[in-house]
C-alpha cells in the first residue's frame, strides 16, 4: 500500500468529547469517526485493525471446528418473547416495528435465533455436537454511551453457540472454546487474564470472562499470585475473616453517638477499629399473590469496612427481584431514618442476613434503631438470634484465597470476551430437543461464547500507548511496517532503493505501507507514531552512502542502523518475535 493512495486523516488534538486514552487516540489517528451517540464509522485505518482481529478469531474458531453462519441483525419479537427476554432485557433492547406493525428487535445477541435454527434443523443425537458462530453487528441502547468503542451502542461481536447431547458434552465443548480463546488472545499479543464470572442476565450456570489487563479498566479482577485462582469481583468468593467467633467479653450497651450516622464516624467517636462496626443495608422484596402486593424487608449486615456485592445478594433464596428500600419503608420497619439501623428491636419483623465475616464477629457495634444511638458489645445468640449466613461482600486486597494458597490481589481489566455454560436455559423455553439413541426427545445442552471485536481495539490501546500515540501489537497493527523515505520525490537513489525494498517486503508477505506523500520527516514520523505502526524503516541519502538503512521499533528509544542487503531478513526476524 502506498500512503498517497490510502486515506490518512490524523489530528493534532482529540475532540473535546473524547474521554479516555483509546477514544482520544483512535479519533486522532483517524481510525473512527463519530456519527451519532455511541455510533461510529470505522475509517479505513481502523477497519484494517478490525479485519485483522476478525481474521485471527475466524481462524481459531475454524480450528476448533466451529461452523460459520450469519444471523440477521433484525430479529422477530416472537423469538424473544418465547424466552421472556423481550421484557426482561429492558431498555437496552432496541425495539422497532415494520410497516405492518410487527415488532422486531435489533439484535444485541443471537441466542434466540440460533436456538431456532437448531430446533428446526437438528433432529437426531447423530447430528450433535455442533457449534455455530458468526461475526455480526450488534446494537445495545446504552443509557450513557461513552469511551468510544469501549461502550458504544453499535459494535461488532463474534458470538458462538455450542449444542450438545448432555452436560458432559457441554463441558467438553466449553473447554474447547475456552482453549480457543486463550489461543486467540495470545495471538493478539495482549496481556490478559481469564476469570471465573457470574452469568448475569444471559442465564445458565458457569462462565469465564476474558479481560485485557489495563490500569484504566472498568472491572476489578481478583486473583491469587501463588495459584491459578482468578475471578471477577462479582464472582470472587469472600471467605470469613476469623476462623471462629470469639466469646462475649462486653455487656450490651446502648451508647450515645450524637450526629454520627456512618460507621467511620461511629468508630472514630468510640475510639474503635472500623472492623468492629457492622453496617446495615435494607432491601425490599415485593411479592404479588392473587392480585395483592405484599412487602418483605431484608436487613443485610456487613462489616463496617466492607462493601455489598449485589450479584451475590441477589442469589439469597427469596430475595430475587429486590430493590433498595425507600426511606419511608425504613422508618416504617425500623422506626428511625437511615444511619442508626440494626438488627435489635426493629419496629416490624425483618429477614436478617449476615455476611460470613459478620457471623464470626463478637462484641461488635451496630445501630440501635434510634437516632443518635448505637449498641456496643453486641453478640450473636445472647443479644440477637443467629442470622442466615451468606457470602454477600466484595473481596478486598489481602483476603485469603479460596483455594488456600495465599492472599488475594486485585488488578483492573477490560472485559473483551465471555464464555457461558447455558445448559437448557434456552432449549427448554424454545423446546429445542433431539431424539436420543432410544428415540426419546431430550433437551439440547447449550453453550455461548462471545468476543467484542471492536472493543478489542480500545482495550489493546489502553494497554499499549505512550505520549506519542498508539503502540499496536504486530498482529493487530493496521500495517506491520512503514517505509519512510527522506526526499522520495527529490532523490532518485532514495526512490529506487525504497521501491526495491517495498517490492521485496510485499513479495515476502509483509503488510507494508510506503509513505510517498512527500511530508517533512518530523510530520511523517509523528503520523506513524500516532497511528502506532510497530516497525519503521527510514531510507535516506546519508545512510545509503554508507550502505545502511535505519530501523526503529515503536517502543525503541533510538534507531538501529541495518545494512541495506540485510534489512529484509532483519525485518522478518523482528516480525517473528
């Protein structure tokens, strides 16, 4: 490719609405162009990166014996209504009507459509297992689109779906996809971590997320440096702190805490460690029976320095569909506004749940259900009944690892892939069955495997950049090598040697661009450093007189002279690293 025949549109400054590094650099490098809120045109330079991402994914999916098809962007509402997701998905699902008033969804994902394909095409156990995938445009009506391609409304995703006879078959298919994902992200040249995750709204049980490691990542990743344990914050198990509950040493005392509503302030007033306090979180569950709505109020107890994990809380039996209680509800059930709540002497009965760590505490401090008062010296069994006990908190750095092999550490990551064991979550609702060896119908076991194709670009940049611009891993770069001739339009010698090397690199299969625009060296170098091409070769009269060219890797502090006749082999070696 010659730069004069390509479209290069770099900017000195990023638009004012660009918030994070990847968004700023992609806009400045001319890779994307905003056309609407969360909607971008992929410009030629950016599209080349996308196509390389897709090519790697496609190759490894094919190697894993997945079969490519292409499902529609616009999907009939009836399919989504079968699974209940038409209503459950909420406002993120873009709903449209055709001229006849029929309802459709602009797909955010394709579980329903692929399940419909399988239930009509797969009849016998002999046709299983099978894995279909596609790389397709998706749309999710994000409430607040931001960060460029990291949280856009329109994006490209690879989603694959496995179908098996039984759970053991599903586990095998899942492992094959997991291994394929490891290969894909290794080929991208990115530092990543696979972590255990919660399935969330997609349904099923058992999943892993793949995160690109970056300080700017939205997600907290929990891992043990001494083992293979890794999970996202939602799924990371929080073990109880303290092996067993100590015996009471204090009397229950109602203590004045004027104006002190927060655990931190109470601890400071009483000259106690924050870890000796217990915070109260109040949830409401509304239930309907024969047209009559009733309320249940739940009191969740956490140590004062811990935070509630809402995903874990949602799994407490009987609490599904909860919401945080209103102040009016709190006053009705506890007799006091928030800030002084506790499990002792509530105005109305409440369901009490203690985090594992709280269940092991003794002589702790909690609200007295009276303004400006807290109880000190609170002990389970003596002062209040034993509560239901569940893991409901976020882990913190230094917590013991669930596998017993050390302490937990936390790092930031950007989610770019997710694999799920869906089981029969979709096959049951959509009646996707096959006939087994005995001719009896059985539900198909299903897995789901997604990669955010366009999100990869943002994640890769967040991990690889400097003050000059993007630093693409070679596998993802829009071009692997850029030739920068000094005076291409003025020096016959420079032009001849540049053209010769350009032809040789092309013949060797190197993805090279020749900058023949006649730009000044400073401007030329700045463009390619911003764009992030990993390898640069400079051809100039001065070097040619000595029989040398200049090579500089994008991360190199200085250029390296290389003999003219050795440059092709030198570049091949660099590309193979």
